[in-house]
C-alpha cells in the first residue's frame, strides 16, 4: 500500500472519530416546517437561540427544540358578566375583542398556555375599570371609560407580546338587586 | 520520502492508521452501547427538571440536554411559567359584619419545584382551591366597608396570607390585584351587624 492509501485510512479514521463525537454532542439533524401563520423560537441546550418565521428550519434533535405558536388573532368574547359599581349598583356587561401575538418569544414565556393571556387580561381590565366607576359616570362617560379599559388592556397585552386589535364593550346593563336608592334597574345599552 | 522526513517507516504509518481506525470503531461501538436504552430530554429555561434515581430525589436539572436511563431514572419536568388566575365575585362578611364582594386577578408561579412535584397532584387546580379559600378567610378579617379606597392594604394582606399557604406546597403568587371590591354599609340590628350586597 502506498502513502496515499495510508493517508486516506488515517483521514477516514479521524473523520469517523470526529463524526461520532459531533453527532453524540449535537444530536441528529431534523427539519421542521412552519406554516405562514406560525412563528417559533429555537432553543439550544435549553436557552433561546433565535426567533424563526414560517418556512423550513433545521433543528438538531437532542440539543435543540423548536417551540412554535399560532399568531392568528385570538377572539375573546364574554357575556353576562356581573360587576358591582362603587355606588352599589350592579352592572351586567359583555365584550368582544381580538388580540394577536406580535412577539412569539414574549408570548411563549408569558404563561403556560399563552392563548389564555388575552382573556385573562381583558377580564381583569374590564372588571377593574367598571368597578372603579359608578352608575352615573358609566352613563355619562361610557366611551372614555371603555377607551381607558382598552388602553390599559393594550399596555398589559404588549408586555406579554400581544397586540390588541379590537375591543368592544357590546353589553352594558346597569341595575341593582338591592335598590340602594329605590331606583329601578336601568338599561344603558346592550 | 515523506515518512523519512517524519521519521516514520511505512510499517509505522500502517500501524498508526490501523490503530486509529480501530479506535474509531471502538469509540462508535462504545457510544452506541452506552446510549442503548437511554433517552434524551431537553429542558428549556422556562422549565425545570427533577431527576429521581430509583425513586429517590437526586438533583434539580438546570436548562440543557440530558440523557437518562428510564429503567432506573425518572425525570419530572415542571413548568415554571406563570398561570393567570382570576377569582371573581367572592362574597364574604367583613370583620364589621358588612356583606362584601371581592374579585382578584393574579398569577400562580412555582416557587419550589421539588415540593410542587411531590405535594400537588395538579398544580393549578389544587393551588386554585388554596388561593380561593385563603382569600375568603383573609378577606373576612379585613374592614372593607366605610374606609374609602383601602384596596392596597387589603391586597398586601391577601398577598401575605395567600403566599403563606401556597409556600407549604411550593407555589406563590407574585402580586394580587383587586379588580372588584365593594361592601354594603353594615346595618346594626340587636347588637349584630349585617348587610346585603345583592
């Protein structure tokens, strides 16, 4: 055997050792396809590496993980929620909203199930702002209260990687089951 | 000749090459044998792994990639991300006897993954019951009626009470936001206070 043959054997052996160590440490390459409405984050060794959009992505299974999510708008609708106002009246309300993931990494970290975030935030904001109001202010300044509600929700959602696309308080009925001033139930809007 | 300049004879070179290839084959075979029957798990930085060996707690695994033998080792993964929680319209009687209603918004977070894994069957459902019961009992020790807007002090009291209970099972809430609070004016009748909210 000439020197070239020995060199080939030497390099082949070195290559085999290198390949064995490389695949042992890195894992095996796989490919993940994300659809146009999906975004993801690639984690390597448990740490976020980079955000990825739709398309084909190589992931080294064993050391890398592609966590992906749906960025299509999430619809939130609640009806017949009841809140007590500051003057003792009760209000029944309902709202509908749409929110969309704009930062998938923030969304992934925001909760165990990020799709619950818009509903939780909107329910909190609606109840908080309505409870801080009274029957008269709701009748006189309904639009500004709803606007504040939406702005508050927008800020909170942005912190979790969402954008509030729309918010509408479609149902608001003010009444009371106690009649603190002997007033009948009032219908503001529905 | 090259082997003369390297002080290697063709026989030396052949021996080294053969040895290297042999080592490569042995390495590949030993790696295959070593990882036969073993599983690999990847723990992201928002999760936490608990390694149990033969049923005994061994260690907490930080983010990374791990191999383990499922025949002798178990790895339980705990999700450390917050879980939003709303507790709405809890009706109670405050310390002066006024009927009151409270709603809170908060998040459940794992504080001690090892304790959570061993103390709770369902982290969220079990913690929810603890929070609800604690809020009811802690709120009834507060004065809600007639003190103006005392949400902050009540929220602090609730936070402390809830976290004291949740600490027993390895959970906590980072903050409590009172989203609804109202109490009727207490009506004193024959030495006792009572009121109606709805």
